[in-house]
C-alpha cells in the first residue's frame, strides 16, 4: 500500500495550501533549510551516490540503522536552489522514518507538491529519481 510519512504528508499539505504562484517560493524556502553534512561524511565524497537525473549535481547517502530507521544526507551546491529544495523536502519528510514507511511512499509523490506547471518535466524527474534512489538504497540495506 502506498502512503506518505506523516512529515511528508504535512509538507505536501503545506504546498497544496499555498496558491500555485507561491509554490516555487516555498520550494526555495526549503532549499535554504537543507541540513549541512556531518563532518564524518563531508570529508568522504566517495560514499555518496550521484543522482544523475538531476540537472544540478546532487549526491545522497542513505543509512538504515539496526532499528530500521532511515537517515538521509544530501549534498547539493547552493547555486542549485530547485535541486536543494527537492532534497530538503525529502530530508524533512523522510529522515528519521522507519524503512517500511519510506518504501511505501508512492513513486509519483513529487507530483503531489503541485509544482509541475512551475517547473520543467526534467526538474520534476530529478526529484522522482532522488526518491527512487532513496527507496532502492533502503531496500538494498534491508536485504544485506
């Protein structure tokens, strides 16, 4: 069954409650809130997977702990606000959630933000690819 995590549902609601014309600004607000990388990861770019579908360089790491709780880490340049915004939405909506909840998030979740008229299909594909990478890495770590 597909479902949003409680935090992600709240973010989707936040986007759909603002007028369509203001949603891009909300995404830019999120871009400024992308958490910094912890020092243990910042010094090891080789640990990150690049999401090549993103128009700007975006790298991510997914960690699943012994309790099957997922932690997400993203690296995106400050001059890529749309990409950073998408990463920040996913970080705010998925970080710290149980693996099963993340795996249940629908593949088309980015479309629920109501940004498809404000952003190109290529940009929207970038966020969809980020979500797919996160889910794939979670599945791989659970299987290991």
